């Protein structure tokens, strides 16, 4: 069965119902330390690996998350598919707080040189990224949302802002003019790295509020957002309990061959030093040195 990784966003630090739960032994990756200890267990017979994106207690801001270390460790642990759970703001009237969105597209507006590729030192690779999420996973998430009974939007464009500040009203209105649907601070970088690691990836985004474009923005309080977040976390856990077993039974993910024709560096120019850090990612394509 496929092994499923879960990256928990704001407030999602544990998932009830996972059997044989244990803390996994973690080493520093070639790219530094992950956000937190990884937890492993089984859910209806499916191996599950979980990490809190911002660390337990939410102490790592979006710009400082070590996305490369998190995804690399997922790969080292044998994860085949990643579900990313995150909170988001809505840029559309019809995408209401308490709804869920399973985005099919991303736009990157980060600007502080987040490390978004494993291929930055001696080996060059260009993955295909026209369709950044795995349809095998999005279908499972959408079906699970319907079974739980939450309102789900089956596609949408997620714009990844830098943060940690929220948008200005001018930015929010600009993103709406561009055709963006939801806004967050984390998922784009994860999706890029997961594709490079040949791990299927999809996002389950819970809407906590309208972004500041909305006329009712002045009546939105932090207390209201946190309350919405807590309810959505409870719903997300129920969605995962249904989706994970479905994903575990998927036999093939298209992302598992993302690097097949993507590495452009000639093997004779790849040194042992270059190869050592990326061996887990590329050993099936580069066997010499």
C-alpha cells in the first residue's frame, strides 16, 4: 500500500485514530533540520507519517519553515503521497468561511528567496509543473469532504503570499482581479519540492475568513477566525480519516516519475559530492560515481 504523509498547518498538530503512534527517529537532512519530530503510525492499515509545518505550538513563521528538510525527510521515510492541510483566506464571495477548497493551481508571490528546489548545487533538473497537484489525491480529498458533509470547492487557484503580515486591501483587490480564489503563505513551495522528490501532493485548504477585500472585514475578529479554524481542524481530521485509506490503495501516482527526463546535467559532470546529498532523490536515474 502507498505510504501517506500529512503536513499539518495551523492548529493541526495530531490526528486521533492513528494506531501504533510513535515518534520517528530523525536525523538532520542535507538541508538542515525539519520543522519538528515526525510521527508515524497506521490508519486503517495504511502507513502514515505526520509533521507539524510550523512546529508544535506554532513557533516557525511561513518564511522560516525549512520546506526542503520537511519534504526530504518525507522522501527518506518512504512517503508516496503528501496531503497538505492549511488554513487560507477567501478571495471569492462564494468561498465562505468554514468551507474547504481543494486547489488545482498555485501562483507564487513569495519574495524572500525561499529555497524551493533541491537542485541548486551541481545538478540541474527542470520538472514539469503545469499541473502542480496530484489528481489521484484531489479526487480522494473531494470524495472524503462530501462524505463528511462539508461544503467543498473542487478546484481553485491558491496565491502564495510571503507573509507573515496579511494583505493590504489594494493587494487583496489586485489578486481578485487576477482571478485568484484563495490566499495562503505555504503551499506553493511544498508543491514544488514534492514534485522534485517524486511525491504526489495535494492541498486541503480550510477557509477561515474573507481576506480584507470583503465589506464585512471590519466585523471579522481574531477570535472569530480562531473559532472557525478550530471547527475546520475537527472537520479536517474526519476528512483525513476517510481519504487516507483511499489514497493508501492507489497503485500508481504520476508524480513518481517526475524526474525521469528532468535531469539535464551530464552524468560525467556529477561528482560524488554533488550526488551524496541528492542520492535519495535521484539514485534510480544516476547510478554511477
